[in-house]
């Protein structure tokens, strides 16, 4: 995911925000903020044949404490016109390969329970539901739950 894709990546992020069931965020950051926050080795875009971004996946460290060095939190977003075509699965499989190669043992995320498509693709790529965090935060003034999901590496022990 290079800076040349910034406009398309952030547009896809804004579409997810506007959909209301992807994130607690209410606005996309600047590219500089986005770029600083994401781990360089664990962020990818999926492109169509014309080089347009169909979706993206990125990870952030969950903590700067050394005991959590192998734990990341991720986000995956797909352009609305590309949803249902396997883009999210491809992106998640790519993220899993990169994190496994780096010795990361846990990928986690919080997903709104209403986002059934996201929960389904995560289940198909080896994520499990840890539990539901009830009324964890407000989104547009409404308390929302999130489903905590994780994928533990079967090879890193």
C-alpha cells in the first residue's frame, strides 16, 4: 500500500464509514495520519486489471509493550462495487501470510454484530469469535456492541 493509492484507499474507508457498520470513526484521517498509524509490512491493496484499488487491509500494533509484540489489530475494507467477489478473503489471506512470516501470533479486530458479511469472511479465514463487548462505545450517540474476533497462528507457539 503505497502513497500513490492514498486517495482510493481513503475513499474506500469513507464509504465504509458512511455505511455505518464498519467503524466507530466518523471521518477518515489524512493520508499522513493513516500512513503513520499502520504497520508498513502489514498493509496491502487489492487491484483490478486497470490498477484501481478494490480494497485494502492494514494492521496496527495493539500495544508498545514487548509482551504484545506478536499481537496486531487489523482492518479490512472493500469498495462497495467489489463486495462479494472474494476481495476481502484475498486481503485477509495476504495479511495472514505476512504476519505469520513476521512471527505475529494473533490478529484481532472488533466487528459490529450487524456486519454479518465481515464476520462470515473472517470465519472462513480462520478467525474465531472471542466474545461480544456490549455497549463498548457510542456511535452517533448510540451505544454499540462489537464482536471481538481473533486468529491465532497455528504455527507460532
